[in-house]
């Protein structure tokens, strides 16, 4: 047992007193009538009992509950009463009498306890791996008001559409707006009953940009705004093979769009009497299909496929080929049979009906969504104005055939949200049905932009998946400045460059095994370049002040998960407390009384004894 300085001095004084008293007894000319050994022993015992009276031995008792205050602790309910110390994490506001610690693990190490009360918005990333006591009570503040969830858009090619999905809380009759880097609204939509919303934009030139997602209340006041990073990558040339039973305007404008979009097009259309028109080398053998990313058939060409061609298409589809069947008319029994053999049974009588697809919103938002015209596209002011007017025209209704594909994912949606067509996986590839017959009407109405957007979505959904990215991935979808970010699948030396060009090498943690993860602590917000070997990738880092509600909700969700999955310490934490002095005082009084009696008893008592 380690003695403190006061205890050591008290012990030394008592030893000195016993030594002096014993020497006095031994040197006394007249010794007490009692046995000398008993007197000397009682002096030692009395000194030990006096020491125990002054400094009673400590006993172990269950540790008092620990109260830890974190971020937003002042917005939580009343602070719980506790016999233990009050601890402040670095992000907590100052409280008189509380002790500040650098992290939760330090607090639990300095103040062991079996009960922990956490007050505040949750645990920061540094504290979520701490080993927690057996009993943890979390006293959280009210839920944040604003954007609480954000799904970042995927990387797309120039001209492609990207989607932004988000969820907000605490704002009735709210509306969401997506703003481009020039702070111009490009999409707007009301929030659903669950607070979710989905907006979209059109990617422009290659590079990186930051859009903004704005939340408005019922009166149009801005409640919250979060950045939306978007990256536009160079387009990968898609190889498209088209086989049609007859030429027509749908085929004409589809081919024109594909050519303008940089797609390699091979086309063949039968004209009757055994004749056909074609562009490029068209074949349905295994070698040709292996060089094709998307095969587009109509119901007539599908019905005429031979058994060998059908087997080749089926095999190529399982190896990654995408197949799209475009219905220009009611499919025959043979076409339906071919669809079943390809794994896409079709229901419905094929009756024609009109369908309206989602509109664009106001003309100003549409113009902002399209972006500036390319230099030299329209050399005159009148021509530019005419182009703007044509692209602001209302979308014509289209013809849809009553054909449904059960148990599939919708290929498109109409204005009411009903599914149009559908697709499903087939091995490594996909197969889909599009029952629209006249999308070319949009081009004639001056809406070639929406015509291209529709077909871009369809082709992007069904075309053969390109080679997967070798970029390091992270289990955390959003990176925050000042918080640890794990980057996994690191297969080459990895360095991170911030906006100022400063680089930091990242080391793979051997404990992560085959995942090969490295820890990264970004200090600044903005785009960061990840250099892995000879290849570069980009990742955006958020500033918590730019998305306070989103960061706070992320803390809440991560804390709830950490508390649910943590393995609490089963051993009961104890702490030493001073024992009771009364038993030691009583023993000391009895011992001292006996010692006094032995030293002071009358001589006659000894003779009688």
C-alpha cells in the first residue's frame, strides 16, 4: 500500500512515541508491577489503533455514476443528479465545478464507474470506440431541425442527369431547391410526408463543382442549406447495336441522339422483301455481342430471332450485355415467347394510351438547368432566343402500350409516379422493356434536351457495366473535416493532397486484414485529391458549420449504433472510500484503559494475585 505524505508523517510520529515510551519503561528504576512484555505490546497495539482512528483503512464500494456532458448538453433535459464527478468533453460548454477531459476514454479511465450518463447530442468520432460501462443512459437534446440525411450524387458523364436525395425534419410544408454553383435554382420540389425529397440536375463540363441544397419553410424562408459535391467524369463510349423490324422516326431520332452523344452505333432495319438498311457491321454472334454494350430490339426483330441467335443473346446477357426491347406495336405471340425465354415475361394486351411524363418547372429554372449555350452554337441573338423559346415548350404527351413486366424495377415514371416499363438483372447483364412508341415527338416539339435525357437514363440503366473503379472506398459516406475517415481497398502507395497542395501519406493498418484500410484525418473542407499509384481520385470533405443539422444527426445515428453494438464491461467498477472510525476508537480506548490499569494498579492487587 502506498502511503501519502501526511500518513507517513503520522506513522513516523507514532513510532517515535512508542520507541520513547518503551525506552522509558525499560530504563525506569521502578518497573510496573504488571508483566513488562504485556505493557510493551499494548503500547504498540495502542499506537496502531490510534493510527487507524486517524486514518481508517479504506474500503471498496461500487463507484458512483459518472455524468459526461458533450455537445448541445444545454439543450437536453435537466442535468441528472449524481454522486460522481461531472465531466466535460472538449466540445461541451463550460460548467462550474466540472472537470474537462480530452476524450471519453480518459474520463472512464480516471473515474471508473458502472453507470454512465451521457448528456448531449452524442459521441464524436474519437469516442465511439471507447469501452463503455454496463449501464449507459443517453440524455439527448431535441432532434435537429433541417437537413438530416443526404445521399450524394454519383459521378456521371457530361450531359447526364444526376440525382440528389435528402431528408429533412422539423419544417412543415417545406420545399427543397437545388442550386447550381452560380446560385441559380435548377430544380424544386415539395417534401413528402416523411420529409424525403429527390431532385436532379444535368452535369455539364468535366470537372468538380459544388451545388447547394436549400430547405425552405412554408413561407419561403431559408431554414437550412447543405453543399452537394458533384463530379463529372469523361464519358465512356457506349457501343450500341440496334436491330429494327422496320425504319421509322423513332429509330431516326434515336440514332441522331446516340451519334451526338458520342455513342458507337451499329444499326440494321428491315425494309421488306428481304432488304434492309444498315450502318456498321451488325451481327448477333458471340463475338459481335461481346463487343456490344447494349442491344436494342423491337418486337418485330425479336420475334424473328433464330434459336442460335437467341442462345447467343442469352449467353452474352449473362456475361454482361444489356438488352432493351422497344415496343413499337403490340407484341406477337412469338415475341412474347422470346421475352419469356430471355427472362422477361410480359403481361397486358398492348392497348394504346396517352402518358405525360414529369415536366420541367418554370422557364427560368429550365434555362438554368440546361446551362449556357456552347460558344458558336447560335451566332445571332434571334437564334438564341428562338432556341430558348423552343426548349421552354411544353412536353407533348407520348403513346404508351399497356404492357407490364411483373417483379421488375421501373425503367421510367410518368407524372403521377406510375411505372413505365421495367428491367431486371440477368446474370451480369440486364434486360428491360420500354413500351413507348413515339419519343421522337419531343424532338419535333423542340425538346431534344428532354429526348436526350430520357434515352440517356435508359441507356445508362441497361448498358453493360464498365470496369469497376479501383478508387479507395470508405464505410463513411460523408467525410467531415477534423474527423477520422477510413479509406479501404488501398492497393498502392496512397497520398492525399488538400486544396493548397499539401500532401499527407496514408499508411495501411495491418489490423484491417484483407480490407486494407488506412486512416485519414482531413483538416480542411473542400475537394481533396487521392493519389494512389499513378491514378488520381477526388473526395469532398464537409465542414460541420456548413451542414450543422446533418452533422448533428450523423452524431446521433452513430452514437445510437455504438451504444447498441458495444460490449459493456461486466466487472463491477469500485472506488476506495474511508472506513468507519468508531470501531477503531472503541478498540483504542479499551487498549489504552488496559495499559493504564497495568501501569497504575495498586501494589496490593499484584500481591493478592
